[in-house]
């Protein structure tokens, strides 16, 4: 066990305290090897501004002689008879984690465990979207009930010179990509990355194009809300200011046709939200254009891979060289609450993996699909009910 005599643990329980951590959090984020843009203050505070009203903030902060050495960025949800801890940003963040200054991993995680034991309000801690190298896996030695479950997959493309990358694709995809690029060049499409002075307008265009691209198809209801748009604009502005993100656009005669929200991690460039006009969807094989653009940007920034982030859509898999899995870690304060919660999510995780394997019978695929639809409707109804209350 680590010697904890030289650290101080404080739990931030209000939005003002969250806001006041900006400078220290920024320094900690720079010094955390595992951190992605999704752990930045800019991303998580933006999320909290627009989604935090349904939760209570519980940031476990660890200090050494006035230096912030770690944060467990948690929030408490009290709903429908249960109280669970989640990472701030759960739902809209592709990667979540504890934030730890290099060299302080053992003390921060031990401090976090002790703080969780002292915290009386929770019964379940559902820590989601953890990468294999996430610092939060150090919490797995929690001495209460715990389980690790597979959650999602993020296809990635190793960044190489463009001709070399094309050579690694199937002949059909290679021909499709070259045809798309030739057509775009012939039509005079140009591309640009928004700078700080234009990022707000670019973010607003991105959300509009995102909705237009999904017109007539199933889209998460939240993506159609004013709250989602406001959050996206705020996060894009703050990330761009820090150099952690931006928006790349294809345009023709002053009209933006394709837009991509890019996240800049230490070793990767990620594509978070995509948008395209109906004109672009009909005229171009637009996934080829945005991936080409993102690869070029990643290469220019000396990133080793392009992360296509959550989702195993077929077009992503045709490009990907490997998959980054994300798991969830479910901790329990008491077995009475943990057993049914963990049991339910264990069955659901196995069912989803069965469906992804392609060997699941039709009734399982149908059941999983119906559950997803029902879950969206229940969550929407809960939000509407909470609003009336």
C-alpha cells in the first residue's frame, strides 16, 4: 500500500469548484500520459454546463504540497431508487478515465479508493469507456464486488504516407477512393481547418450538417436538441483554444458541404462528429473524402494513428488496421445492489458481443435492437419528467 501521508484528498461538490479548477486541471492534463481530449477540463466542463443538471458533481482531487496530482472526475446520479457514480461526460465521450500526473499513479488510485470507501452516497460506480491503457484500471483492486465488461470498439487507421495507405486497401475500395478524390478535385472542392476566430460558426455548421446527413435515418434523439448543439459549440471553442481540437470543412463556392469535428490526442487524431449536406451525399463517396482529409491532418501533426472512435460501421472497418476496445468497470459498495446491476449488464454485454460476431440468431438481434429503442425512449421520457418536476 502506498504511503498516503504526503497527499491531501478533497472532494469538489459544486459547479463553482469545478470551474475554479481550470488552470490546475489543464496542467495536470498535460502531464498525464494516458489523457485524451475527452479528459480535458475544456471537454468535461462544457459537458457539465449543459448536462450536469441531472447529476451532483463529485470530483475526487488529490494534492501534494499545493500541486494537483490526480482527479477522479465523478458525478452522482440519484434516479429511480438507485445512487450510482459515473464519470462526468458519460454518454457523449468516447474515452473516459481518471487523470493522473506521471509518477503519481499508485498514490492517486489508492487515495481514490479510500475516498470511495468514505463516500456514503453511492451504491454502484459504473466507470465506462475505458481504454486498455486507462489509468482507472488501477481501481480494479477495489476490495468490494467488481467486474470488467466489454463495451464498445473504436476502429483506427495507422497513419502512413497516402499512397502507402491506399496500397493496403482492397482493390475495390482503392478504386472508390481515387474516384472520389478525382471528382472532388474536378468540382473544385477546397478544404480548410477552422481557426480560433471562426470555430463557433464552423461548429454551428457542423451540427446542422450532422443532422442533415442523418435526415430520414435513425439518429440519437439527443443530437437533435438545442442542448447538444450548445454543448458542441462550447466544447469546440474551448478545445480549439487549447489546441486539442478543431473542425475541418470541405467547401465549394463558399458553401460548406462536409464537416468533421477533430480531436487531437498525444498520439492520435480522432474524428468525433461528422456532417454532410444532401448534395455531398449524392455527389461524393464522402467517407473517403473525410478520412483522406483526417489522415493528411494527422500526418501533418505527426500523430501515429487516426482514431475513427466509437462504432464498427462497415466503412470504418474497411479502412481500419486494428480495433481499440473500450470496457466498463462496475464497482459495488454492497453486493445487494451490485449483483442485479452487474448481472444485467453482463448479460447485455454478452448479447452485444454475440450480435457483433455475426452468429447470433435473429431473435437475439431483434431483442437487442428493441432494447436499444426502448432505452432511448425511456431516457427521453425520464428527461421530460425531470423537466416537469
